[in-house]
């Protein structure tokens, strides 16, 4: 099995994040077999990201390892993956 090694990110490659996270609330239920984490984030577009020659903000992408995403709600409405 080939193991992918992370690629370095250099300062010259940095760009402002498309989103700013103002608050994070976590509800964690620890269990030896199945830990559950409920997260509530207040996220908003980063105005600085739009000034870098882009007309609109990129889609918000959730990225995780070894987790199962059960649901996402945006403003109380269930979101669907694309």
C-alpha cells in the first residue's frame, strides 16, 4: 500500500481563507467505541479573499479523516453534498 505524504505549503503559496470562523461550539460525547462530536460554527465569507481577483467566494469544503459526517445544516436547513 502506498502512503501519500503531505505536500509542503510554502508562504509564497498562501492566500487568505475564503471563510472566517467567528465562533465554534462543540458538544463531545466520549465513548470507547463511538465518540460523537456535534459542532456548531458561525462562518462568514472573508471580504479579503474576494479582493484577490476573484469575483465570488469559493464553495465551503469540509475536510476530515477517519470520520463519518452524519448531517450538515445551514441556517437550520439540512444541506446536501454536491
